C-alpha cells in the first residue's frame, strides 16, 4: 500500500427528511445564496423543504446551472454575492450544481485578475466561501470531495482544493424517486467508473481499498438495474444503496494509498466538450476501450476484477479478462448507456479532433503510469468506435 493522508471533513446527513438538518448546520447570522439548476427542485418538493428549513435565515437564490456548469453562468452569481454580501453558499442539485458552487465559492475570494486561472492555470485557491450541499442526484460524489469540473468555450477542465469541500451534505434518497431513467442510468454508471478509475490499475496490496471497491461495484451492479425496473424503481432501500455507493465512490476513501488512472475521464471530457454528450455516457464509451487497449498493463487487476466482482473463475486469465470486459459492457447496456462511439453516431472522423483537444489541454501523459500518450489515446478512441 502507498503512503497516504486521509481526511474527509464533510458531515453527512443521510436519510428521508434530513433536509431539515440544514437549519442547524448554517448559522442564522449567515447570508446564504441557494444555488440550483433548471428548477426541477420546485416540482419535486425539494425547494419547499429547503425554504422551510431556512425560514429563520436570510437567503437569496441563483438558478440556471447547466449539466456541465459553464464559467459564464457561474460568474453571474458574483453579482449577487457582492450586492448582498453573501457569506455562505448552499448547493441544491446534482453534481454539476455542486461543482459549479465550488467554483463560485473560490471565485468570490479570488484575488487574481481572472478567476478562470483557477481552472486553466491551476492558480492556488487561498480562500473560499463556505459550502453546504443538498444532493438530488447521486453520481459524482462531489458533495463530499474537493474536486470540480468547469466548462468554458468548449474546454472542460478540472480543479480542486480542500477549501471547496462542502462542510456538510444532505443525502435524502427519497428525492431521487423523481429522477428520469436517463438520470438514474447516468448516475449509476458515473459512480461505477469513479470506482474503476481508482481500482483498475496495478496491485499494491491495498486489500482494504480493493475490498471496499469490489463491494461498491457489486452493489451498483445489483441495485442499478432495479432502479430502472418498473416493479422496484420506487424502492427506497434500492435508492439508498445507490446514493451511498455514489458518495463512497469518490470521497477519498477507496483512493487512499492506491494508484489511480482517470484517463477514461480525461478522454471523456473531450467528448462532452466537443459534442455535448452526457458525462456518464462518455465514460461508458471510453472505459471498455481502455480495458481492451491497456489489458497488459492492467492484467492482474483485470483478472482480480473478473474473479471477485463478476465471479468468473474458470478459463485462462485471458478468457477471464474477455468475459469481464463483456460483462462490464452488458451492465452498461442494462443501465441504458452507450458503449461505442457508433452508438451515438460518431465515427473515425472525430478521432483527430478529440486527440487534438487532448493535446491542447496538456493531456499527454495519462493513466496510472503516466504512459498514455496521444498515440495510446488515439488507439483507445479508435477501439471505442
């Protein structure tokens, strides 16, 4: 196991009716900006619950955060922050809203010339407004980590800092019952691939992290399709297990002391930036191709994945790997997401464009070994066709 330092300071309020807990988490003296997306929280009852919880607080609202939060939209929130002396942010929504609020929090206290430098140039975040989160869509794990991804002019780039980790997060699985099948499928697959990016690398004898990861993967395999099935889609226990799995997938626990990949994400970001494809659907296209192209480098963990996650114990190691990749693709298909570029009507003509975008963003040494160069990324994208 590699050396690591682990700390997660986000307080989690999990369970039905827990939105009321925000009344005690945010000081009554705070001036709050409630930030959300397209307004679905007003039709599913979440907005009213937040409003009730904040009845003794002074608060304002800012809406319109996109599924891939846009820099120009996020910067508009600064006008309200400055005019009303906002000193606390509450994100109400899915991972994109939480990601967006993280940037708003950092930009509000940024002393440089251009807040975009936080993302594009890795400018250090010295301070940020405090953040709370009410999660409505389990997927990204953003509610309890310090990472974020922001888009500007077709550039989708990550940034991170412990200073933008939410102080608390409310996870009420009942609010996920109003999600569409597409949102459910995307969320499960996003969480699944977060785990894979931290698990499917090379062995460092990190047995605890491996077992945690394998348990989370099996939980998503078991529960994900049930959340789409008519007879079980309203089962709150199923939604609870999915919601908690998505949080555990990226709160730092399973990634502590192990090598990590993230090439699937970096390549996937370019698909979203260039074609507007849902984030999870880019991942479901790219991951199987990564598994195929990098099977030699990931050989031992692919065999372990086959045996422990899917119970594939017969045949040669190569046969086990083949079956594991096929089982992964079949699971994605059960979640109704694409597994090939051709599934979304993209072909070989897009490969050069995507590789050029990777190069322009400095994504030339990806993977757990830093050896996924542009040539390997091209092979991955070609394999994904």
